[in-house]
């Protein structure tokens, strides 16, 4: 229908203007589209180039560059994450909280963490006579590892340079002291007093301790691990394992962590050599059997005089018995998960609990809500905490029973059996307590270790003449059931452990 104002003269002009407007709009849309496509293609090209060049070499990093800040000039994203390990965040069963500390001449720190032996005095009694009964605190992040070791009160007992292996950037120190021979430098540091060795280092474990500066590939820089993993592989039937040439890339994402997060001991001879006790295997029982075979003791328990073993953060050993290890999941997959920064895929160097990073650490594999995944982990840890409580209560009662038996003049043979049981039970309880996942790395294995510890306490009580708990049936039991006490089953002889420790030969406690 025509407008009443349209005339034969105006219609062509209006139509022409409409056509021109449409053409202009179409041209603008086409231009905008072309600009958008061009921008997209440029962005894609830039990202492709970015992915081809994962870092820009701003400074030259060599095999002698210790300072992580220098590495950070070439790898700013990773360095920014690395220095965030100063963050103090806790989970329900791990991590730490900052506690104000008044600096003094012996400890200039303004912040520290809660004392575990004050929160749980049973630990202090379990370790009576050992340095951990003096000071044992919640863990802080990697950034604090050297500072916290330097100022721990455990130095009230003489410590040695072998403790530095896991708390300082040691690669260049070993190389310098050994004149290029890492093993020789390692041996020299082992025998130094801690205070002397401390003057040789400046940084906590840093980039150079895990990465080759030329290729950025992961590498092993700790001689103790090279020797230890060779022994562990031999126990598994793999002869002459060379971690430098035979380890897979995925294995290396665990092995670099296992240079430190392990059980260890210091050789009781003049070498004081840091050693990983995997000659019979990596399970707690295997390690304890090895210690018994070489008659090794860490110290004598102050209350009973029992020859004792101290377990140290055995995360690698515990992980190796769990479902994640069986599935080929490495430490870095959970504690340093991959993440995207632009076109780059990098490992998150803010090393921390996966519970603080569930999206990247867990949900890559587990398609469940964050709260459900957190609840699953905490259920495991809660049950492990309950088993630890029960086991520690049993151990405290057992120590009391030993003291009571000695006071009544019990013969040495029976007392020695009980002391060997105290040694075994304490080590097994400590093996799970000192492991930083609160049972999560291998829930069934951790539970088995607790039950084995309780079995040693049971055998020890029998050796002291204290019968195992006797089950009885109530008076209201059906007639078909016996109401006689149930006899305790016969117990096989308890294997003798190592002889009592000569205090003069006792190795120093690890710090």
C-alpha cells in the first residue's frame, strides 16, 4: 500500500536512497568481519609462535646458576608461582597457620607454626630422648624449608650437613666441594657439622635442583636417590637401574620429588652417609626388616631404653603402595598440575595440597563436584586420624606396662621381647604419622600398617605376661552358646631385634 505522500517523482528517489543505505551497511559489516577474521588469524598465529617458544632467554642460565630469581627472568610465570609457596594455607588435616613469634638472637623469625608435640603430647613421649621430642611443628611451604631447618630447636642436639640434602639448593655446593664430582661433594657435606655446612648454601631447593639449565628437562641431582632407587629396583628384579638413562618422563615427575620426600637414615659410621633404606623394598615392613638386618637404631627411648627407629616423611614409599601410583599418576600430576597461560601449557609451580586446587589437580580425572571430592579425601584422613589415636593410646599404655614390669623385676628375656615390640610398633605408627597425606596416598596400606603396629603391641603385652583381651559371652546368651571365656590363641615366638644401642654411637637426629 502506497503512502499518501508518495508521488511518481518521489518513489524512485526514496528507493535509491534505501539501496545506497543497504550497500553502506553491508560494506561496513563486511569490513568489520574482515577485520575480525584478520585479528583472529593474527591472534592464532601469535599463539602458535608463543607455543613454539615456551620461554624467552633474557639471561644466560648455566649449570652454576643457583638463584631462582635469575631463572625467573627467563621463566617469569613459573617463578611467580614458585615464590607463592610462602603462602600459608591449611586443609582440615594438613598445611599450617602462621603463629606470631618474637624474634630473638637464636631465632629471628617473626612467624612460625603450631607445635605438634604440644597439640599431641603422646608424640613427645613416643620420641622421648630424641630431637623430635624437643621441636616438631606443622609444615610450611617450600620457600621456608631452609629457614625453618636453620632455626629449629632440634639443634639443641648436634646436627650434621647430611640434613641439608632436602632443605637447601645443594647441587652446585656438591659440585664445587667435589671439584665437579657430585658424589664426592655429597660425601664431604655429610660429615660436616650443620653450622659449617649452612654457610655454604643460600637458597632452599630451587630450579637447578630439578631442571637441566640447557634443556629444562627434569633431572636427578641427589646422589642418595640414585643409589636408593637402584637398590629399590633391584629388590623388584630390575638389575643395574640407572635413573639418568632408564627412567621414563612420567617416572621423573615423581622421582624429582622422591629425592627428598622419603624415609632415610644416616650411616652409623664415620661417613654419616645419607641413605635411603629400600634394599628389601619400599613398604614399611621391608624397611624395618632392612634396619633389623643391619642392626640399626636411631636412638634409645628415654623411658624404657628400647632401641628405636624414627620414620621421616615417607611420602614416596606410601604413594608407591596406593591406587594413584598403580594408575601411573605422578606426584606432579596432583601437586603441580598442568595449567594454561595463554597458549602455554605449564606445570603449576605453586606446590601445595591438591585440596587447595581441586579444579586442576583432581577434576581433570574425577568428574565429581569439588565438595564431593574434598569430602572423600577428608573421610579417608578422618579414619586415619582415628586409627592414629587408637594406636598412640595403645603405645602409651604399653610403655607404662614395660616400666611396671621392670619395676617388679621381670627377667631380661621377656623385657627384651617387649622392647623389640615397642621399637616395631613405634616405627610403624610413626611411618603413617610422619607421612604428610594423613593416610590418603595409600589408605589401605596405611590402615594395614596401623593394624600391624597394634599387633606388635599385643605381642609385647603377652611377653610381659598381660593376656590379650578375653572375649566373654553375657549371661543372657542363648543356651547353644558357651559362656566360658575364649582362650587367647597361641602366639608364635617374637623375632629378636637388634641389640640395645650404645648411646655413644647413636647417629644424630635428622632436622
